[in-house]
């Protein structure tokens, strides 16, 4: 009796010890990653938040001072920032729906067609290509006498000088962005398509559904979670657009601020005009906007049924 | 038990390695000069030289100059730190964390911002100690690196604008010699247009068109107050001249001719004239060696021939541990001996007038650029820097693309600049 009792106590005790040990070992293993995360990500974010309430320049430490909410207030009176925000919003509105629809369309087709692998690679290739390289390529395509305009000329249409026209510069960047990222979202959709059980299609087919009806009533609703993911990722990506605008405008956001995006404006303010505090405030406003938009989508699309 | 020890050992060793890497990084960044702290007689001092490199040839030139310096100063070693990517972006955090190279390139366009911030070392004391002859530099170049009467850098080379013209295109339009004044230019432009040729390509950039404003008696910037003076009435005629030439298609943007900058359409023979700096010459050698072109002085307007100079200095970081040695290196690299090597390489126009003669003997087609510095203003607008340039460039662009009047352009520029500064 006594022996049994001590035995259980020991067993209990040792299992608790080992679970603590295990946790400790686990923490030790993640510690390097955790340290790197805190030092290089969380720390800088907190510090950026702190300096967003300051007039702050890297170089001139003496003149750094606390200005309260002045940076944030000024943002909403700054015509250049508002223009950047407007451009970014337009860009998002243009890119996200088209990109999502196109990715879904391609995924459905690629899923059925012969030579799946080839098309997957072909559509995914632009995603793994450097955005700068892609931008340079599109600069050539969209030149006044580039490929696009020569094609239009076949139909007697005189194309504009895209990247030097305040009207066409942003749409040209949108086209570029759609082309280069649609493959990435197509892959996500393809994964989603694999998860739809065949029975659903079979059952629907027995009920007399076919073609478009299957897509409309089974594929799209079943891909709801995937769509949520795609839209969120694509929205975050579009709100953070930088490389394309930087390359196309030579870092100025021109012509006439037509390609000035929030991140490009932030970059100019922080690293060219040396107003780090103001640039940090900009980053947090952008963060808030993306956060709110994601929450709204979560409410609209992502709710569990 | 054994298993557990192994587990801990594994985790601990990972930790050790990664923390070692972190410490290693820290040391890597701060090296470059804790050696002298121990003894004053320390054998060698290592200095870091920060630069960008527009081509492999530029790095080779600096290496050659540094080697010559090391030979003369056996107890100073110099390592080059070539910064790729955005130079100013890379430099800022280095200056802030006091890990900047001891001496480094500074472009005149943002020099005042760095000078006013206190990140650069005042050089006057060292100039006196080492008896550096600064009167040999063109005044415009020297002034580009002075702020409130204090010298923060010495120019290593310079560039100005000249008029480059395609000889066969001018001949086709029946033009004997390139225009000497902008009035002559307008007549020549009419002849070129009549033959279906584009007269001149230049970007809508204050860095290129500011001489027009100065020629007609205007000024966008007041040095004494460090303020923008866009809305002065005297600025209107110069800007109007520039905008009008765009309206009449005498000037065409490089972008409209399919190039990032004017050199590209010029090399392709799509435009008869351009206003560019001496960087055009090596570019033409590479891309269009057969194109026959000439280089003439920047035309004058209204009897004035202002020009603009783009210059780069060697400056010293205030955080340097070895200011005396760094000054020695700085003075050597901006001195006659090193600049002679620059002159021989033909990579840049040396900043000292005493070396320019020799340079021109070897490279006679740079004469217009060398002469241009006599009436040049440095391309810089005090601490207003990039904001100033962005404000006026975007307003001017609007003036040309959306047909606004010069007065509107100037008040728009003023308004934008104000809105960016008020904080």
C-alpha cells in the first residue's frame, strides 16, 4: 500500500518536472529566434512609435523634441501625403479585385487543363522575379514607341507616353502589379481547390447542375476562406507598394505626384528630407488603415458560418 | 537523463553561436579605430574611407590615390568602404550611430543639411595647421561646402553644364555653329523644327534650368536667410522662358523621347542638342562612339551666362577617433598630387585650377565644362534640400503639362514647400 502510494507520487512529480523541463528546453530553442525578433522587429517598431511623437532627425540629436500629436495632425493637412494616400487607395481598388478574380479564373482553368505543371510554373514565374527587374521590363514595354504602343498602332490608335502621363502612369503600374503577383494568388487558390470534396460536385451533378452553376454555387462558396486570405494579403501588399513606383518615377513619385504612394512618400520624408519622426507617424497611420480594412473584411468575408 | 543533457546542450550551443554572431556584428561595426587609446605611439591607425562608385574605374582610381598616400604615411592604413544603393540612406544611420567612415564623399546637393546637423567635422583648424592652399579651388566649389562661414569639406571634383550638339543634325538644318545665346537658339530651333527634328532635350528639373532663372535676374533661394524666395517677381521671366520653350516644342523631355535622361535620345540621334554635364562624354564613347558631336559653352541669356556646378567633397565625420590623421588623408585626396591622378584618369574634372590646365591638355573637349565653373552657382538650396527641389520640380512640371502660368507655378511651389515644412 505504502509502496504503491510513494510510487504514484514519484511518477506524478517526475512528469511535472519533465513538462517544465520540456517547456524550458523549448524556450531555449526558440530563444535565438525570439531574441532576433525582439531586437530587430519588435524593438524598432516600439521605437518608431516613440519617435512618431517627436520631431526627430537621426543626425541632429540636440534638436529632437517631443511634439505630441503634431506629426499625426499635420499628416491630415499635408497635401502631398493625402495625394499619396489617394493614389494608394486607387491603386488598391484597381489591383485587388482584378487580381483576385484573375487568380481564381486562372486557378480553375489550370486545375482542369492538361499540362498543369507547366502553367503553374509559367504563371508563378513573375512572382519570383525581382520587382525591380519587372519594373524595368515594363518601362520598356510602355515606352512611347514600345511594344504596347506599336501593338496599338496596328489598330490606328496613338498610345500615350504611359509613365510620363499623369493619367496613365498609375494604371500602368497597376497592370504591372497584377501581372507580377497574380501567380502567387493562383497558387493559393489551387491549394484551396484541392480541398473541395468531389462528392459535392457529384451530388450537384446528380441534381442537374453543370458548368457555370457548379462554379457559382460550389467552387466560389467553398473557397470563401481562401478568398479572404487572398484579399487580405493582396490588400496589405497593395497598400505597401513601393518598388514599382520608385523605379518608374526615378524615386520622385512623378509625373505630378501621380505615382507617389504612401511608402514612397514615407521613404522620401524619412531618408531624403530626414524627418524620421514624421515618416514614423506616416507608418503608423498606414498600419491603422490596413488594420481597420482587414477587420472590416474579416467581418464581411471571413466569419465562420 | 542523458537525453535531457543532450537537449540542453543543443539549445545552449545554438544560443551561444547566435549570441556570438550578434557580438561579432557589434564589433565589426565599431572597428576602425580603438587602437590609439592605449598608447599615443600606436604603430598604425586604420582609417575608413566611405564612397560610392559609379564604375569600377572610380574605385581603382581611389585605390591608387590611397596607395600613394599610404606610402607617404606608413603608419596610416586606409580601407575603402564602397556604399552601394542609396548613399544618403546608408550614410544617415551610420552618422547617427557614430559608425560612419572617418572621411567620405558628400554631394553638394545635401551638404548643407549634413553640415547644419553637426555630423561633420569643421575643417578650418586643420586647414590652418596643415597649410592647405584653398585659394586654388574655384570659389563656387569651395563655397558649396561651407556653412555659416565654416568649412566642412573640400571639393574633390566638379561638373557643370554645357551645350552638346549633334553636328550632322545642325548641318542638315543649315546651322553653321552652335548657338551662343538663347535668342540664337530660338532661331536655330525654328530651322530644326522646319526639318522635322527635335531641337533640344532636357528634363523638367531645377538642377538643369536654374541658370535661366539666374540669367534673367531671379533667384529661388536666399543664402543669408536660408529661405526659399520662389514668389519674388524677378523669378518670372526666367521661368517663363523655360516654360515657353517647352510649349513651342523647342525643349522636349527625355521621357517623351524614350529615355531616362537626355543622353539616351542624344546618343540615338533623336535630338539635336542637350544640356548635360561632362558625364555625357564617357557615355557617348560607350553607346554611340561614331556619333559626331561637339561641346559648346552653355548659351547666355539676357547678357548673363550663369551655370550650375555639381560637386562632391571629401568630408570628415565628427565622430572620428583620429581627426588629425583623417585630415591628412582628406587634404591629400583633395591636394594637387591626388587630383593629378584624377586628371589623368579622365573620370572627373579636378577641382583645383592648377590641375585643370593639365587635364585640358589631355582632354580638350572638356573645356566648356571647366570654363563653366567661373559663373556657376552650386546646386544646393541650403538645408531646404530635397523638399525644395521636389516642390519646385513638381510645380514646374504642372506648369508645363497643365499649362499653368509662371506666377502660379511659383506660388504653388511656395505653398507646397510651406506645407511640407510646417510642423
